[in-house]
C-alpha cells in the first residue's frame, strides 16, 4: 500500500468494482449501461469517484474498462433466449414505462453508446443484431401475454 492508502494494481480495483458496485446491479445489461455511463463521451476515459478514492485513478479506469469489455463480450455472445431474459429484467428494473423504453430502444438505439471502444466490428454487429432481435421477441411476448384471457395467464404463470 502506498502513502495515500490506496491499493495497488488492476486486480484489487477490479474486484472492488465487482463487489461494491456491480454486484448491486441486477443484470448484465444494466451493468453494461452503467459502465458505459462512467465513460466520458469526449475522451473515452472512464471515471468512478468512489473507485478512484480507494485505488489509483489509472487502476480504477482500467478496472472499469476491463469490466465493460467483459460484460459486453458476455452479452454479445449470449444465446437469444438468455438475452431476451436479460432485456426483460432490464426493462422491469428500469424506472421507465416498459412500452416507452422498448420504443426508444427500437427507434433511437441508445444501447449503441454502451459498446466499448476498440471492439471488434464483428462483435459489434453481432451485439446490435442480437439486441434488435431480442427487442422484437420481448415485444412479441409482451403482446401475447396481454392478449391472454385472465385464466390463461394464471395458468401460464404457474407453468402449466
């Protein structure tokens, strides 16, 4: 430990980020959006005040960048069913109305700003394509669920 009381190295900062911050975020898609929000749009640098207080600023920045890339990679390669579940969970924990959020995501594609810099273009295309498809699947599921008569929706929620 140096004189400022900060830990040394990327690994402690990364583990701190996982334990103190990311563990409290309910799904990988929400974690991705959160991590992207710690990145400055003009410079591409990451900043997290709490992490920078406990670790050297460069280590905190690298931990954020590493976590962002890892979560993005996981989501980009996730099978469609799991990605739809991630999206559904994200929509449910959002403070927005589900229909408005999904409409904005389909029209404005704000998830594009969540892509880490210097990501392989193939991974970017895969992620974008999968998110668009997951949005359509979730939209279809939600419309089907609303169309079910009350008795049918109760049976469906019981898994019958």
